[in-house]
C-alpha cells in the first residue's frame, strides 16, 4: 500500500509497506480523505517535540471499515471518521471525563502512524460512524470543525456580540462560521493572505488585510471606541499577541487558540487595567466532536469553500510545500 511518510525536516515522501492487520480492539480502515493540519506543518518543519521520523502523518481523516478485529460497534463497510485523541485513562482529567486535557494526551498521526496512507489500523473506540448524509470528504473536516465548536462553546460569546478573529486559516474561518451560528453580530477577521481573505468575504465576514490595515482600529471605529466583545487569536505570533489586547473591550474576553512555537510577550498590565479575561483552548471534547457530526448531518454547514486542493499521496511533498504558502492554499486534502 502507499504511505505518506515524514522522513526529516522539510521532507515527506510516498513509500510502500505491507497492509497492516487489525488487532482484537482495532479496525482496518481504507482511508478516503486526509487533511493537512497546522500541527502537521509544525512536524514538517521539525518543530514538534514528540513527532519522531519516520512517521505517517495525518490526524484529520475519514474512511471505510474493511475489517474489524472483534465484534464491535462498527462493521465492514461503515463510513467512519477518526477521533484521533489517545488518552491515558488514569490521570485526574481522564477520571472526570475530560479526556481532551489528559495529562498524557497523545494523537494518532503524531505519536502513532496516522491517515496519510491507503490503509491504516485504528482502535475501534476512536471511530465514529458517519450518518448517510455526511460525505467522506466532509468527514475529513470534522476534527478541525470540532476545534472551532469547542472554542466558541468555551468562550463567553453572546447573541449580537462583535467578534474579531486574528487569522483566516481553516480554524479561524471555522470559528467564524460557528460564531455566526451561535448568534454573533459583526464578525471581523484579519490575515495577510489575499486568497484566505477572499474566502472570508465569501463567507460573509468583514475581511481585513493585515498588511495594510489594523483590525484593532477598524473594530474600534465600528464600535465607537468600545472594541470587540470577544477576540479569537488563531495566528500564533507576537504581532497578534499584541493585537488581541488592542482589539478587545474592557471586561471582554480573549480566546487563545494558537499553539505558539515561541513564548510570546503578553502585556498583562494593559489587560489588568481593563479587566480583560484570557481563555485558552485545547482541541475538543467528545461532545464537541459529536456536535460537529450533527451539524454536518443536518446540512447546517457548508465546508466546500475551505477545501482549496485535493491531491494524491504521490504529491505529498508538493502538498506540504503548497500548504506553506497561504496565498495559494487553505485546506489541502489527500485522497489516497
């Protein structure tokens, strides 16, 4: 079978290996679609501390069950999406049902071979059967959609609120989509990519080109000096770490979604004087994942605009290089 493997920093390649056999608690999955995530790009650049080459990347993927080890809740032929979190089951977070903040959390595609392959084995309890109305292509987008749902549900967003989103990548745009469904009023979103800003406009958001405009000034003018009720920081750099404080109103809330590669400097005094709340998020809960599937099953969200490319595994190196250019890509899926 074909396998997309991380070989070394800045190098991924298609290799071949024998088809795996599922263990008693696993299922053999024929992968349908698998998406490149920001974490995959971090690994590609050699910046992830746990990802050790050679590694099959990919934790956003869907597929079809080909074989099941034991009699389980999935069967041959089922369309499935993989929920890639691997928790320890022993820490305090796991014991209280909060497996997404497990103290020893691991991921399929980071700590274990993932979905950039024709076939893979997955623990059965990490599989969700897709409703008939949800396509396998949509299935590969459920994981990032769950991140957006988790972020908005954890925030203090209220109906009619003014929202500022810093970063118009897939997660930023998905947060905008979910915030709108949750009742947000005006949604501003900034980025440096003209392609991503074009998608933001097509989704109905107020797109701000960060190369020429300051979203904080735009939001301040729109709100007559009040600023945004909620700011979602999804870019992960020092510039947006400063800007998120400029954008937010007194007693407003900042939700930091980014995983920073380098610790930023945060102006805590500026937050202190205006009683600003700072909230962080980590992936999603099982309930968030369920909500993502339900929203797609009810045809309440259209993700087509977010998929910029569908490539074959033979093009994996080109796909990662393309993903590194935000002016030419948004969400890239592989179809093995």
